[in-house]
């Protein structure tokens, strides 16, 4: 720890002199608990990159710095260090010339890492040349250790040799097989690679000839593995055992949960089984809460939207609504709001289906329709729990809507979601649920419509001319933005040149890595309240929305494309009517 503290001080001195960052700002960063948090704080200043920190370390320790990008390292070289050792000490072998190996270190203060590397090198008669690399460089090379198909293939071969290659034989020996090493390894490897691929969901589904494993990465499903059909029942049963579900119940859907420690991080998997024609399908949602709940800034809301959201979440009562289709990040936005509101002085109670992330200090409850504990009945019970703030996972019916409005009217802050295409659709949707317009006007504070768009991979990002096929649509969207609502520096000339990811090993050749929110935020001010009371018209509300200086989903998306955060193609695909 002393060495890490010393390095923090050295980095402080380096960046104070080099980048003219105010000393007070850096001194505040110095108080962070560990080196990793300190480095993250440096990056969030916006003036220092991850590679910049690696270069500074190289300068301080008088070691060469290297950027490891897309190069493919041969198995012979990368396997000089066992993967467990590489992962534990954050170091990789990336080169070899005669008897000298090149090792990239993320943390040069870690003496145990050097001791371990020196020991391996002596055993194999190698000398070491150390380099400083960033965490991103390390990850790109470390990812080459494990190959999903080869790892599962080894287990599959053992399973076939041990148990035979037909479904009937497997069924006869099911109890023994699901506990066997090859089946256990197959499941653990599938889940491990899903986490390493930054997947949000894992689908294990039977087809006529085989079993398909698909990962949902950045909102898109992609086939990662195809297995022979005879292992399907064993894999499903193994997952059921891990999630405490009934193995012999294959006629009805079941839900469960698994917690695993993968690469030192606790990961939750929400498991759902569904009976199909002659087999069961399993879908697992990956819930990684190790990094804490995302903030609105993390999600990518722009400055003007953030100001409006913060203003309305701080009101003493009223409704805070988020709308959008499934998978648009609504729950994440609400969790971020709860983090802002979560104080010792308030009682927060949630009603969710299901509870995705556990929040310290928040009373979270999961609906169970099978025992008649629904959103409506649960909301009645919550109101007897002396709440200050209530989060209802979704307003699905008139009864829940009426209770939520009533709670808002009686001095509570109510956060919830609706399934509508845009922010303007929330009001007629509530009217359809038999809520009186004057009640909507009295209780609704803000409506946020959002989508998640894929962000361009920072490692293979390049400027490109806007395709002619998209030019007219982009220009039409741009022309619909009033000049006074345009963010600073955004002009029509900037539409001509956009960005894309050409594809690399870091983004699995997709050109995208991660997602960011685009949003329209409708603030229910006095003018809009009068309009709702006097007879709701969407066209009038839209005019007032423009007067507020806000951007629609398409307009918000276009600005992010011009800024180089996403592509024009992605915006068109995500915001199409």
C-alpha cells in the first residue's frame, strides 16, 4: 500500500506539471481509497486518458511503455504465463525473441507480480523485459487466453467418451451426468465467456439438430456456440441445480437465480426456463453489480436533460416517469435516480418484477402474481409502510396507475415506467387508463423517453463520409432542430463527416463497444399543465417541448452521431417509427 500511495503522489506531481490541472482538484483525488479508484478519478476529469496514465507510470519507473492493440499473440508465447497468474497479477507475455520475453505490467508497484513472473521465467530459462501497459491493453491480450469453442470442445469430447452421444443414454443417467466434470465445465465456461464478452443475456435454446448458445452483446444477439443436441438436457438440468429449480419439472416455466464468482467478481444470473415443443429453453440475464449502480452521467444523458431530471427528482412529491421499449435502460435510469434520493432521512420502498440490483438502504420487494402479490396489491401495502419515496417497476393497468397517482397526490415521490414510444405518449396512455386529466396535471413532474444506442469502439474508430443513402434523413432531422436548441459547436456542415468502427479484436469485429442513452425529457411545467387540463393535444405539447429547448430522440441521437459517440446507421435503426 505504501508503494501505491507513493505512486499516487508521483502521478499527482506529473499531471499537475504536465496538464495544468488545478492542484485542489488533484488533492481531492489523492484521498481515494486505492490506486485503481485514483486512476479512474483522473480519467473522469476528461483531461487524462487511460493510456496517458500508463505513459506516466512508464516515465516514473523508467520502463518502456507499449500500446497493445489488435495484434494476435501466438498460443506458444501467451501461454508462457498461466492464465490464472496473468489474471491475478494483471500481466501478460506479448513477445519473445530468443531467450527474452516481453511482459506487460499494469501495476509496476506489485512486487509479487514480478516475483511470480521471475519464478516462471527461471523455470523456463527466460529473461524478462518489462513494459508498462494500460488495463485496456492487458484486457485485449488476456482475452486471447480463453477460446470458448476450444474450452467447451474439450469438455464435450470427454462427455461423449464418458456418456455416449445420444439423448436417450443421457436421460437414463441424468442425475450422475449433471454432476459430472464435463457438463459442469461446459456450463461454467459458457457463463464465464458471457461475462468476459460483456453480454447482458445468455440464451441456450434447442433446435431440430443441435443446441445453440447465443449472447446478447450491446443489445444484439449473436451465436457464440453450437453444441450437439444430446447435451442439451444435461446442460439445462445443471443450470437448474445451480439455481435451485426443480429438475423433474419440465412442463411449466421456472425462475431462479445463480451467484458466481468470476475473475474475482460476484456476478448474479437471473435464470428463466421455458418449456418448448420437446425440450426447455434457458435464458439468463447477467447482473453485474460489482461496479455499483450506473449514474445518469454514466448512461450518457446530456447536460440539458440532466439539469431537467435533477430539478424534477428533487421536488417534494409527484411522478417521475421513464418510458421506452423493453431493453431501453428504463430500470437502470430509475436505479440511478434512487441512488440520488437514497438518504438516511427518507424511507424508500420499491416494488419490482424482478429485483435486478440490490441497493443498500432501500427496501426492495418483488411482486409474485401467483400468490396475488401484484403491482396493485403491493402498492396498497407499501402505502401502509410510511414511505417517502416509492418506486413501482411498471404501471401496467388502470388500478396501478390510479394508486400511483393517488400516492403522488398525497405527498410521495413516485418513480415508475410506462411502455410508450415517446415522452408525449405517456399522457394519453394514462388517460386511456381512466386517469382524469386534472390528476395527471397535478401529479406528473417529468416524462423521460429513452433508447440505448451502441457506442463506436474507441480502438478502431475512424472518420467516414456520410453515406448518400442516409444524407437526406440526417439533414431532415438536423433541420427540425431549432437553432437555439443546438448544442454548442454542432453545425449542419458536421453532418458530412461521421464516424464508424471498422472492427477489431477489442470489439469482436463489431465496430461497437458499450451503449449510451439518447433521450427526450418532457418537463411538465405550468403551461403544459394548463394544456392537459383544457383538452390534451399532442401537437400543442410538442410545440411547448421545443420551447423548453429540448431535443427529441432522433435529434438527440443525431447530435451524438455528430459528436462521434455513435453512427448514423445506429441512430436510424434505433429510432425508426
